[in-house]
C-alpha cells in the first residue's frame, strides 16, 4: 500500500485505555468463574499449570501419559480437541524428553509442540538403542589430543559428548526433516538409521576435532592480544563464538551448516592474525555485521526456538557466518555468493515467515 507502514511495535499497548482491551474470564470445568481481567498474558501464566493438570485428569481418553521408554502406545494425533466448560480447546500433543523416559504432553501452541517433539523423538530413539549409545559414549572424544584441545578450547567434555551422541542420532535418523507421530514411521526411522549412527559419529568426531584444534589456537591468540586493545572486535568475536558453540550446537545446527564449522573458525583465526594491521577495516566490518545481526537475535529473543522453527531465519543465520568469511578471510571461499544486499533480501523472507504466523 501507499500509506504509512505500521508494525505491532508502533502501538504503545500500555497506554491504551482498559476500555479497549478484552475482559477475559477464566472459568473451571463446571463454569464457575475463577478470575477475570484484561491482562491475558498474566492470566495465562497464572492458570497454565492448573489447566495442564485438569486437562490430564478430566479426560481418560486423552493421549497424555508418562514413563514411556518404548514407542508402544500407537499413533499420536497432531491435534487433540476437547470441550471444557462449554468451550472447544485445541491442544498439540508432543513427546517430552524426561531423561530416562519420555512423556506425551499436550502443548498450547504448534511451535511449542514441534520444539518438544523433536527432542522427545530423539530421546526415544536413544532409549530404543541403548547398547549403541553406550558404545558411542565409550568410543567418542577419547585420547590425549581431545583432552588437550578441549581444555584449551574451554569446553566441558561431558556436555560435549552428550551433544555429539545426540547429533549422531539427529543426523543418521534425519529427525529434523520429519519427526514422526505414527508408531510405524518411528520404527521405520529407527530401522533405516541404525546402521548409520556409528559412521555418523566418526564423521562428526573428526569435524569436531578439526574445529577444536583451530578453536584452541584462537583462544591462545585472543589471550595474547594486547590487554584492553580492540574492545569492539573482542566483544564481536566472543559473541560469535558463544553462538557457534552454544549448548546443543552439534544437535541443533543443520548438518549442511555444521560441516562448515572448521571453515568458520579458520576465518575467525585469520581475522585475529590480521587485526593489528587492519583495525580500521575490522571496525567497519564489525559495525556492518552488528547492524545485520541485531534484528535476528532480537527476534530470536521474542520467539524461543526461532532457528529451529523457521527455515528462513536459519538460512539468514548461516548466511551471516558465510558473510563473515567473505569479509575476513575471502581466500577460504564461501558456499555461495553472499553480500549485505543478499542478506537484506533474506531478512525480508524472515519477516514474511514471521507475519504469516501472526495473521
């Protein structure tokens, strides 16, 4: 349209008169009024756990159950509808990872169900193949070199090992392409992927070792930089490393991008090597990167699980890493042509994804 473009953020909701807000009434299964008010978020928060309990107890035929270590409970529906106090309520079943078992829970939103379900499916795949998990735990990240680079890279071995085992299953079973809801599909996924888990483990382990060697070197070089110099660059580097190596990064980074990790770290090392001679240029690049990154991490704060739920946002996130390579270590090459302009185009795709959800 030709008129001014308004975004939800342009409205100062707290300045609206209460008259304009809906008065929400919360009633129990017998229609008794429990509370009412105009602050929907506060009411949802207050009653969320109560409704979970009453939902589970009110319906004997509900799919909700816990203490499962095998997929022997038939198919899960994508949606579960029930009536409460004369109101139709839609919930979204998902498997919930509870460590040594999984539960079927009813989520309020499809996105929340998707985030829980992939981890629940992953846990159940591991529970179905306990011997293999034991083998992987024994074999992976062993030996002196791993101990040395892990210490130098400042990563905890135990957490990294769990993450690596998770990643073996996520990739060998292709969980993220379609986390199953049907028992038959789950068992087929297990059967198909079982033979590939160990090979996947070896491949991921050598990618990880290559990355950790570079990371250990990066840590050493950062420690050797003149104290107090280049604060903006250091801050940008620490933020980048924090995001690349965020807990669960092996499990949650799509396979095609995870394979690029050694190159991203090499580009970072090159950046640090050249820093003394190219500080002015580095500052310009840093400012540009921060302008491109800020909206993504802002949106990720508002929408937990954004990178797992939105293929468009995930693509933007990894194109940012490619863009860093092109800025700081062009000699290493990028997977595709990448520029600030291409990133801005991709950001439009993220905004479109976002607006589809809010309409």
